[in-house]
């Protein structure tokens, strides 16, 4: 896979991702085991207690009662607030081992944590772990086994359940009152979003999921993202699928020039809220075609919390907020 800005935007996978080597097949043997989404039976002499995880994986585990000791990936925004990718993680209570470049970690900090397990997302399109290059994964494996949980070619509830299963294997009480309450809230929020989707469909309105950088405008392919695929296929949210997804980047999007950002003129724009992506105001600056779209002029924007922690607690809040925003734009 070539180095593309598109991969950064829609996948969170960046330069060199195609060069990642598969994790070692044998990761030790012992009393604890978990089959991850790479098809690997990950084992350890005892149940891991000191877990280091990519931030969204860390957030999902925390929501099920597993506290991690360190994280890598976007943890804090420039203003000091917790990055949405990290979910409920308190940055002051973990050690950030993120390195200077994508997929790099501060190995000295990592080694000092005495980790006995490393967890990260996994995309079948590449052979390595998310936010961990082949070079650093090889180093990590000399210290601790790694687990990869699928981030694509699944629907949202599948990913949520996989993190629940991992948390259970790590000793969390996934049948606690809190987890049950979070699951009930998730179901309630999904039902509400389904009702909003029906209103939009009845009104003949559609949603276009977008992202942008200074050079290109991107239209996401719902079926390639766990949350969007589920929103569309199971909840009936009317999401646009672009006609010509790019061959590169795993088919997650169609990239367009800003001059062609009006190719799809849908009623609502769902924009990628990650820090490295342009926000709606910046997307309008210097891009008259985009700024002239009726949806843009009417301020019909809602948020897409891409790659948020896959947990009931995380997505119950995300879906409630999305339902609020969609109801507001329906009223415009």
C-alpha cells in the first residue's frame, strides 16, 4: 500500500502500513490464552495484569473495567482535553508512550512499564497492528505478547462484543451492574437513532460522511467502517455510498479534488472529528464549491466520531449525541 494522506484520514493507517510483518505465531505458552482477530492464539504464563494499549482499545477496555498502565496513539488534544479516540481514559492516570512518528513508541517508557500484554486494533488490509509499525511490534514482542482486535469488515456490535470478551479474559466483571446499564443505554440509543433514520428516509434526506485535508475532499464508504455500516444496514440511517471508492487505501473512501467536492449534494454532512482532519469552518475556507453547497450554507453538519472506543458506554453517548444533532438539522 503506498503512502497516502487518504489512509491517514479514513483509516488512521499511515506511511509504511503495508510493510508491517505479521506478529510472531508463537507468543509463549501458559495458563492464559485468548484468540485474537488475527487468528492467533495469544498465550501467557498467567493472566496479564499490566496492559498497554492503543488509545481507543484502552478506552474500550476501561469501559469494561480493565485499567491500562500505558497508551499509544492520540491521547490529548492541543488544548489539553482528552482526545475522543481515547474515550473515558484519564490521561493523568496512564503513561503515554507515543513516539514522534506514526506507529512509533518511546521504547524506554514502554520497557519501564513492565507490560505483560499489548492490545491494539487490527485491520485485515494490513498485517500489523494499528499505531504500531513492524519495527516496533518486533521490539514489543520481545517484552510482551500482543492482541489485535478487528476494526473493519465487522459491524459495531461485533467489535463491542470482542472487547467485552477480551476484558472478561483479563478478569473484568463484564456482567456488572454498570456494564449491564451501559448495554441498556446502548440499545436505547440505537432504537432512538433508528427512529431518526426513519424520519430522514421518509423525508427523502440522505447523509454524506466526509473528511478533508488542504488538498483533497473525502467521501467515506459506510460499509468499510463498523459504526457506519451498522448505522446504515441495521438502524436504517440513510448514508450515501460514493460511486467510485478509491482502489488504494482499502476502499474506505472516494477522494475528490475540492473543485469536485460538490459531486454529491446530500442534505446532511457528517464530518470526521479527528484532530488531523479539517473542521467544517476550515473546509469552507478557500473552497468555494464546498462552501456553496446547500447543506453547508444551511449549517447541516453532524459529527462522526471515527475510531472511537468499541464499548457500550462509548457508543451509547455517541449515538445519543448523533440523534440530537440529526433532529436539530431535520428542523432546519
